[in-house]
C-alpha cells in the first residue's frame, strides 16, 4: 500500500492537493472503508489509499465460473452487445487481429472467435484465465507491459471496464497506443462518474469498488487521452442505465402510486436482478423502443452509466 501522505493523483500525479468527497463501506460488506477524493489540480476522482500492485484476491469472484459450461458462464445479451462492438470496429476500418486486455473469463474473446477474428486475451487474474483456458480460448496470464506483447502487433485493442482498475491509466493508454499498428483502433469502456446512476444512487452506486482506482467522466478521460497521447478520438458516447437504477425508479413509482411505505419496503426486499430486467427489455418491442429513447437522452446529456471511447493511432 502506498504511504497515505505521499499518494498521488492517478491521472496528473499531483501529491497532496485533494479533497475528500465521501466514504462508504466496501461493497456494503462492512469490511473496511472506501474513500473517494477529487484532485484539486486536474479534477480527477480517484480512490484514496489505492494499491499500486495487482491484488488477485479482489478478483476471486471468477472462481464462481469454475466447472460451468459456456452457456452458463456467458450472458447471451452481453454476447449480442459484443457483436455490435465488432460492427462498430469494422465500420471504422478495424482489422481482424485483436488483443483483448483484461479479458476476464474470455466472453468477448469467444464472441470474436466465432465471428472469425484472430483474437488473443490477457488478464492478470489467474482465476479468470483458468476459466477461459477451460473453454480452450487463447487467453494467458501476461502483464500488459511484458516484452511478449510486441509493439505495432495488433489491428485492434479492446479494454472493457479495465482502465479504471489500473494505478497508472496514462501509462496504460501510452502502452495501448504503441501495441496497435499505425492506423489501428483502441476501444475502451469504463463506468461514468457523471452518470444518472451515480447522481441518483449516490454512495449506493454499483461503480464504487475497492478495485476501481479512477472514476472517469467523459471529459476527464478524453482530456487524459488528448494531453498524453497522439490518439484520435473517433467516437465517444455514454450509454445505458443500470438495473439498480431501473429498479429504484420502479419502486419510487410504486411508492407514489400505492402511497404505502410498508408495501414498498417489501417490494424493495424482493429486488429483481439486473439480468432479469435486461431480458425483459430485450424481449419486449415496446421496452426496447423506450430503451432506445433513453439511450439517446443519456448520450445527449452525458448521463449514461458507461463511457464508450473509440480511438485511432496515427498512421
């Protein structure tokens, strides 16, 4: 753990110039506290007292996939979203070789392989790699900065919900810029601190985790890219709202209509899971149309739960 008084901002490296925003129990488990602070120099929001090293214990949840089949481990709705990502990459001139950094249990690697892409995945979590290798996927436990990953060796590099986990995101972006070929693409997603989810749910926002070190907004991520790399931003948007927020809105509406706080309390205790909500939306033409309208609004206002950035290395 880094010394408390010497710890620096994860983006600009400034030491000491910060203010605390709030603290919360880690994942509502009651084990330890998460403190969130804001850099007074660059306005970056980051975890106070973050680890400078990878802690595999924080990612032990991947063991839940051990012994499961692909159908049990991989969400079909997530697979559909991956197909849309591949279409976006193709429409912007992306090639057929992909490196998926922080590939987790290999779900994107699997989806891209089925579509004929030459893809390779890397992840620092051995438990995640074990799951992916159990499905015979080309996934390895290799550090992103390892000499085994050559510069200018891939057409596309993807990072789904990864950049918020690393202690030096600027160094990570610089490495990504050099790993893709000239003219190559980099696709990044990360939770949006400015999201409607976070604004409404506050400390209960599901983006707050001990393994999340930097809390990006579209502006801070694009600024970090522009100020520290030669990458061109081809596409930027925010999209979606979490199942937790949808559930919260649903029960607020129930509270208003029923005027019955006891009924509301019992309803909240039977909170449906996010996959249930996503499935309902996917299966309903009307709800799908509502989702399209909501995503248009969330993107226009920058309030979507996820920041999506597509970058291009200079040719």
